[in-house]
C-alpha cells in the first residue's frame, strides 16, 4: 500500500515519488554465487522509465543484494541476488522502497 505519493524531496528533479511498503517472500535463491530470486510488486501509477532509488528490508540479507526496477506499468520487480556459495532462503519480511519519476 502506498505510504506517500507526491513531491517531498529533490524539488524539481522528480515529478512524482512513491514510497511503498510490502511484505514479500523471495523464495529460494539457489546454490551458487550469481543466482537470484525475484518477486513482482504492484505499485499503482509507476511506469517504465521510473527509477527505484532505494530498497530496505528489516531482516539480515545474508550477503545478498536486493535491487528494484520498474519492469512494466504498475509493476516493480524486486530481485534478490545471491552472492554466497550456498542457497539462500530469506524469511518473508517487509520491504520498503522508493520510486521516482524524473522530471527531465
């Protein structure tokens, strides 16, 4: 569910901003460095060309990286990249992220 939508920071650089919070479960990122697991989150109003500026999760990510990208209208894909030698299966957790629309 959106927490805030509008222009709160970076006045003039972005025409829109969404802060979003969602419970996600990435499932299993298989054994081996460079494997990944992804989950799609519906964010009404986002569009291709918008930027996911930051992703935060409230659990230990066990040497993984979580990144986000707008992959379609109203869709943000969050990807867990496994940088370990073993499989990683994080517990479900709340993920917070920010999406911005460039004004240029």
